């Protein structure tokens, strides 16, 4: 009982208090919602809608945004849980959340396989990495249970399972030695780049998101909320802002040259070789720097009280961000269904636009429905918060 109501003062700092009466910074949910929409559009192969996302205009894409914001939201949510429930509350809630994501991953894997089986297309089975599941379901599900097998586009969920299972000790380290913890995380990231370390996977050793590399973005997001305030003066300086903008412009030009032939000849050969193949699986340093540059510009241009966050258009984005786990899973299935429609009905521009707009509207409708049926805890604002995806945290 004592652990649930008493919290010792950390030696360094705490996650900041609630930003508003609801305990949420709307910019966080807006970023996650936009990332979810972009991920869905990018998951539909050969989709004209992907030209509305980040991936065609630089080195990084919505995945980096989603990972970083996951670290931010976990630091905020579990930091509040620690203050009001102690470490027992943090551990129990992080384990429970990890279990929810684990169950969602297994259900998504089964639903994905059922959709592909009903579609009956070999091309779709190969593209979705579900052929092995359909041909040998026993062995494949056994590897899925231990997170070694993942259908295409579901790769990120095992990382979030591990994130929540390990976040309690990570939070403990960040509260006591934040800079050393971040440095250790970065050192692991560098070792992955040098030695190619990888967590075992099945049936091949490939991870679309190598946890040993992508963990750095999660730790960076959590560190930013706990101990990043002194760094804000640096990243908002004019020199850093100018460097970030220049890097984004160079990345924009190079990325467009991959699709526009006249621009390709204008790219210096050195740059063409350097940025020809960027390893997403291991979070290539050029991708990491591009995301950081986007973050620096975003922090400078979008204040916490930005009025556009309360407009109807962004309200729909925010709603999706507040329920990111179910909306992400829904987006994976919608992308599979959209791919089926493009293969079986038409792959023309009109159909690509139709499945893109239709998928986002379904995601908005689902998030709105989830919000309407979610039971809000009748607690004072200072005793309630949220963990990622809109699940309430309140003292029991």
C-alpha cells in the first residue's frame, strides 16, 4: 500500500506535468495520427496517395515519427503512473499494456492470413509474407508466438511489446542517469551500424525494424520528455535551425531525384553514392538525421497552443492518434484490402485515390466510434492520465 501512494524524489527530473486539463498535449496525438495515416498510405503498394506522405520527400518517413512519439507518450504516461501509484503501478500497467499489444499482434496475424486466404492470390501471399503461414501454420504460429515471425506491415508491433515490457527499468534509469542512459542507447545503435547486430527472426533473419537500432528513437523520445529541457535552447538556436533546414532541402532534392530523371543528373556523384541505398531496417544514420531535422523545424514552427489543433480537420487526426493501437491494426488490414482491390478490380489512379480516401475515412470513423464507447474515469485531472492509445490511467 505504501508503494502505491509514496514516490521518492528522483535525482534528476520527472516527466513534465499535464499540458492541459485532459492530460494530453494535442501535438503528440496529432503527430501520431498523421503518422498512422501516412503509414496506411505507404503500405498500399504503388499508391498515388503515398505522395502525400513523408517518404517521397526525404530520407525518413512516418515510422521514425511513430517510434519517437511512442517514447514520448510512454514517458508521460508511466511517469504519471509512478507519481500516483509507485513502481508497482508502473510495472503492472506496462506489463498489461505489453500483453494487449502482444494479443493484438497475434490476432492481426491471424486476420491478415484469413484475408489473404480468402483472396486466394499467390502474389498477395508472397507480398504479405503469409505464404509460409498458409502452408505451414503450426510452425509459423509457433514462431509468431515468440515474435520471430511477422507478416508484412505488422513488424512494428513486436517492438512495442518489448518496449512496454522493458519500459519500467528504462524509466528507472532515465530518472536517475538520463544522459548516461541515452548515451548507452546511442552506443548500441552505433554498434548495430558497425557490426550489423540483429535479433533472431524467422524464416529469414531480416527485421523490417531491427529492435536494437530502432530502440534509440524510443529512448530519445522518453529522454526528451524527462531530461531534454536543457537541450531545447540548443535546438531552437538559429544556427541549428538553419543547419536543419539546409539538410531537409538537400534530402528533398535527392529524394525527388529518385523519381524525376532530370534531377538525377544534377545530383553530385558523391551524394548519389552516399544516399543511394538507405537501410531502413537498421535505421540508417541519414534517416535518423533527417527525422531529427524535421523535429527541430517542427518544434520551432508548431507551438503547444497552436489554434489549428482545435480545427475539425486536425481533430480527426488527433482522434486517430489517441487510439493508435487499434487504428494501426485496422490500417494494416485496410492496406491489405486496398492491395486486393488494386489487384482484382483496377490499379488505375481513380481506384488508388478511392482506396486511399476510403481507408482514411474508415480509420476516422473507427476512432470516433472508439471514443464514443470508451468509459472515461470520473477522476480529478491531476489523478488521471493516459497511456498510449487512449487507455485511462487512474489510481485504483
